C-alpha cells in the first residue's frame, strides 16, 4: 500500500539557529515594542509567522543561479533569463522588473489611475489599497458574500462578486474605472483562491466594457494548485498550464516575487499595452532603475527566474498546501475559530470569535497576536481593524508560513501554543493606540494595554 504521509520534498543543507526566550523576557520585549510585533527584534522570536513574504528558503538551483548573476547596468543576461521565465508562465508582452510588489503597484497606479477613479478588486491587499488611495482613487472591495464569513466552507472564497462588479460598472461608468484587479490568492480574505470560471466571468465583463483586467499575482502557483484540486476540468492540467490559462484572461499583472517567486526580494509589472509600458518604464527609470534591472541585482533576477518555475512544481505545491492544511485542521478540530477552508500560505485565526469580549476599537487581532507571542515566542500579524481601520470586514490573526522553512515539529509546537492561548482566552485584554502614522499604520503604530 502506498504511504499517505506527505513529506517535505527537500532535505536541509544549511540551518539557521533559532533562540528560546523565557516568558518574562518576552513580556519585556513586547512592552519595548509597544505591543506591535513588527517592532520586535527578530532574534527575540522563536517561530516567525509574521509573513510569508521574502522569508522562504531558496533551493540549491537558485543559489547556483545567483553565482551566474550578470551585473551589467544595461542589457544584462540575467534580465533575459528573468523575462523568459516570467513570459513562459504569464505570457505578457512587457516584463518590467521592480524591487518588490508594491513598487510595481505604485508604477501601475501612478500611470493608469487619476483622482476620482475607482479600482475594483476582490480584496485589495494593504499596500495595494494604499497605492490606489495615494493616486487619489477609491479602492473598492467586491468579494463574494461567502468570502466574508470566516467559518463558511466554499471552494473559491476569493471570488469576485460578478453581479456587484457589473452594478459598479453601470453606476460609476467605465471612464472612471481605469482597471479591475483580481488578487490570486486573496491574502486579506484568508489566502482563499479565485476560480478559473470567476476569472473568465470578470474578464468577459471587463472586455465588454473596454476595461483592462490586471492580476495581483503574488500567489499564482498556490491559486493554480487549488484550481487543479477543486475546479472540475483541471485535474489533468499542470499548475503551470492553469496559470497560463488564467493570465491569458487579463492584460497584465503586478507580482511580488517574494511569495511564489520563492525569492527573498524582487517583483515585476507586466502589461500587453505598448504605450503604457513606455510610460511605466520611464517612471521605473526615475525611481527604481534601468528597465533591465529595475532596482534588483542581476543575481536577484536569476533567483526569481528559477524560483518561479520551482513554485509551479507539483510535488512542492502538494506539500505546501498540505502543510498549511495540517496546521489549520489541527486547530479547527479542537474548536478554534479559523478561516475555513484552509488557504494557501497562512492560517487565519478569527479574532472576533476567539476573543469576543474585546471590542473592535481595542484591536482584538493585535491583542491575540501579542498573547501568542507571550505564550510561545510565535510572531504573527493582525489583518483587521489596525491594518484597515473601518474598512476591515474581519479581524484576523494571520499565521503566515514561510516557504520551505519550518518542519512539521515546528508546526506542532505552534498548534500546542495556540491551544494554550485558547484555554486562557478570557484573560486576554484589549489595547489602545498611543501613536499612529498617517498611512499603513499597522507597521509602526504603538499601543498599550487598556
Ligand atoms: C496580495 C498582495 N499584494 C501585494 C503585496 C505587496 O508585495 P511586496 O510586499 O513585495 O511589496 C503583498 C505582500 O504581502 C500581497 O500579499
């Protein structure tokens, strides 16, 4: 009989020690960090689930390619490899490298969006929303109703509400909608996938109205694997074929290669529009660098070129999705409220259900994340009222899993720690702000216990 255990499809070649701390030390560190886990020193964290962005482990093939980086200012060989790798999956005509995802967003929205415009998305991520708003436009979230109910099971909770999009197009008019975005997978909505059928419907509607469709493609490979598992007609296709089909429905994308590029830094912006590409490259030269490196070293371009292909590997994706589900299923079985079904890159604790005694204005997600740090030295992040203010539809604590980095025993330790916090949840207290910056406040806000 074949074995059923899904193992890490790699072995460990070099290690990075992590450090135990005592609870009383962590109390001190947390006070010094003003109860904002972004302000902790990473050395004071045992298991770091703050982000899956740029925190993964690279393969021997990526490290090998790094040695081949061509650092020429213009026309570098590494750019050609990078562009060819991107085009083999995404298929778009112009590939503009950037240092990370938000740089691609800034360039895209500064060229396409003007004050008074509206940009619909299934759910804008924090940097995406901030960049749309910085361009003077409104960021409109149009997730399906199921996507707003944490405990509800639905195979594609990242889907856009197509009827609501149609209504928005009729109400606002296509002239004020410079583009529509689909975020795959939907990070702010629980790492939930978007189906091919939904992307087709959104694409059809956009084309009928002459509005370009762009993908926020950060986790395109995980999204493709969910389509393979869950959407009829895709079981026999490879994740790469599925990604190619999805991107053919759009006109371009933004990408943070720190996620499904399996790299520690990097990103890109793609478009099929020649005129737009020219404007974008001019802006790139002003802020990021020449169009064949865009703020990256040649070696970074090499790491992304290899990483994008590795992210489409089926053994890797099977392990990736199964290991995220392992954490979620163990918590859910014990009655812990999480976003279901489990998403691709993270498990999201439903803080409103976990600590219902903490009012929203006292940041239940931030309070729960602080307690998890005190309990086990585990760093997570809030996605809720601190991050989005009144626009927050849910308050969640995201346990983001870096790619190819932690083993099953690390995750078992996380499960034990969350269960311990759950047992003592009545004792968790809310927080209040003592400082907030003018935008993206969750990164640097300071808080204190109420
Ligand atoms: C969905 C989504 N879009 C955009 C970004 C921004 O990418 P970066 O952090 O590389 O700027 C992120 C990062 O977490 C993301 O998850």
